[in-house]
C-alpha cells in the first residue's frame, strides 16, 4: 500500500503520469522500514536516555561521546516523521 503523502510529494517532483512512481514509492518505503528505521533504533541509549552521540564508520558505538541537543532533536524528528508516514505505532 502506497503512502498518499509520499505519493503526492513524488508527483510534485516527478510530474503527473510517471509510470515508475508506484515502484519508486514502494522502494523508498522499503528502504525506510528495512534499513533506515532499524539503524536509528539501534542508537537509542537505554541506560542513560537519549541517543548515542557518535558511531564510527564500522558502526561501533562510542557510549562515552557527548550527546548534542541538535543531534538528539534531529533523531527525534526522524521518528516523528516516520510515524506520520507509516501511521503504525512502533515500540522500540
């Protein structure tokens, strides 16, 4: 099922009648649910709250790194936007 908000946004970008729009929307939703959401979910700091402040290129978390308010607010914005797109409550 295609998210109508995402479909509308792509229609504005790609134009009306684009044959591949449904495919692009499906691929974007799959990428969001299967890769992006799980990545950010793993950065949640269960012990101290918030999200970890640093992850290196090998995806090793530095749990002693400072937690910036801008980083944490951007991650929270991502989860809010994801919920609005997905309309399913996810418990993480």
